[in-house]
């Protein structure tokens, strides 16, 4: 069972991102404030859940969270400011859009730029340790997956409905055959044993 909070006396928001290692699409981030008494034996790091579990949990999180928000930073902006800054910017945007202001932030990972007026703690593998971070990971992942499914309709050759923009063999082969799209991150270099694509 994941921990429900770090500080019982503070309103905490868990924050996480999705899509940081992709070749295409935005980076997404979510911020979630859960009730202190919220418990869930299934909720975990979104990568450890099935797609069905993630989408079922998304509905519960949206229903039971005290506040939640999801934000995106586009591939164009990722190229302009780099993926680390884009990931943190997405988290800041998600926090800014919460209908209730938290007193403390639990951040998945080990890098974060302080959010004005709110203290924070970075936690490596926090999405496997704290419910609010796990909830944020589920929302960021599922809302980004929905986005990738939509843009797959525009560019079906790249298989984004399955690979969600990650560097699978199908995705790499599609880039080799068709080139890149407006959704690809030009700042990424993809290298395998046969071909190098300098975006």
C-alpha cells in the first residue's frame, strides 16, 4: 500500500509527468490533491498498471480528488527550452490550474524548480511511494495517451495509438520512410545500429 501523505497537517499535491522520453507529442504533467483519508490498494506508478486499470483509476481520481489538473507543453516548446525545463513547466502549469491551492508539493523525481509560495520535496520513484504522486502519474499518462490517439488519426503511419510517441521499431521505421511531422521533437537524436535521425 502506498503512503497517503508525507505531512498530515499540510494540504499536499502530488505531481508527475508523462512522455518525457518520447520522440513525438507533448510532455504532460498532472497535479492531484487527494483527501487525507483516501486509500486504494491498486493505485500505483502508472507504468505498473494495465491500460484498463489506468483508465478506471482516472475516473475514480477525478471523482474523489479534492482538486486535480493536467497540463501540456508542446513539442515545439520542448525544442525551445529542453525537455527537463518543459517537464517542470508542465508541472507548474498543472499546479497553477488547481482549484484549491496546496500548502506543499510532492514531486516525482529529483529535479524541480521551486513553485512560488509553495514548499516542495522531490522523491525518486515517488509514484511508487505516495498515492497523490501515483494519482498524478495516472492522470498525466492517460490524458497524454488520449492526445496521442487523436493525433494518430492525422498521421497513422507512425503508430502513435500504440507506441504513444516512444521510439519503437515501427515508429523509427515510419520516420525513415516518411520523415518527421510537426509533432516530432526536433531536438531529439535517434540512433540505432542501422540509422541515425538528427531531428
